[in-house]
């Protein structure tokens, strides 16, 4: 009798996990990352294009502000070295010699400048959705279903971002006197752990400052994004 109860408990727990993952997988996300800088005069058109797609169903649009233009006279107020490093890791797989702004990367496997009208939307249409494991955020946890992990392992990234548009006045540098809009600005990027293809559940640290949460499952070293979820 005890064995039966244990088996039934495991069955119900598994069914609950599958239901929660299934609910999230009904709306797979295409991840659009814009690497931008307040010190770059070429970036405002790409910022504006990201704003146009940020509320599109099935799209997770994120602004990562980089630091390598700070020397031009304006220190980017959202810039983080870890965001610069994330962009740098993308360049070899994408066939680029080095980072540049603006650069839009979709699902970690296709890129464009992103400044021309409709350029980001075209890249989204060509890239489609990631075809990786089911993933869900609920109850302070992230649940990732079983599946194939290319190379045997993928990274699990926690992203905290400000949902919506924020206006930033720039007092110096190439954009002196301009007020620049930014969409879904990322404020923190943390590696939570690894996914090896087995169903995995990890705790999520509580969000602070009113930030939204996204989790990305991604092949290492700037590889493709396999799955994503956001609250």
C-alpha cells in the first residue's frame, strides 16, 4: 500500500509539472537581443525598431547596453561589462570579426544591424521559434522539460529586465542633447546552472525593483537559444 501511494504521488507530481510546462510551451518565444549604446549615434533607429516589436506575441525583445563606447564622452547608464561579454561571445559563431552597435541577434543564431525600417521584423520572420525543451516559470521556480541538449549541455540564464520603454536624456558624447528611448532594458544577467537534456527544476531568486524575469536555455559560448520563457 505504501508503494502504491508513493507511485501515485510521483505520478501526480509528474502530471502537475507536465501541465505547468505545457501551459508555457503553448506560446514559444523568439528571443530578440539588441546590443546598443547611448554613446552610439547609429543606435537610435535600432532602438526604435525594437520598440515596434516588443509587444508582438511570441517575441521576447531585450536591450543589452554595452560599454565599449563609453570612452566617447558618455558613460551608458545601463551598460554592464557582462552584457558586452555576451555580445563578444556571439561574434565568432555569427562569422563576425568583433562586436558592433547596433547589432540585433535573434535566437542566438542570426543577426543584423537592425536600424533599417522593418529589418528586425524580417529577421524574426526568417528565424521562427526555438525548437528546444518546454520551459515554464511558476511558484518561484523554473522547470525545463526533457529533450536533446546539443553537445550534451546548455546554459540556463536568468535575465532581469525593465518591461516597457524608458527615456534617457544624454548630456555628452555622440548623442548630446538627445533623449533616447529604450525597450525592455536588461539590468542583470546571471547563469543559474546547466541543462543536460534531463527534466530539471531550479529555484528562481526573488525579483526586486519591479523587474520582469526571463529564463533562456542556450548552447554555450554564444550558441543558439534552445528555449525561453518570461513572466
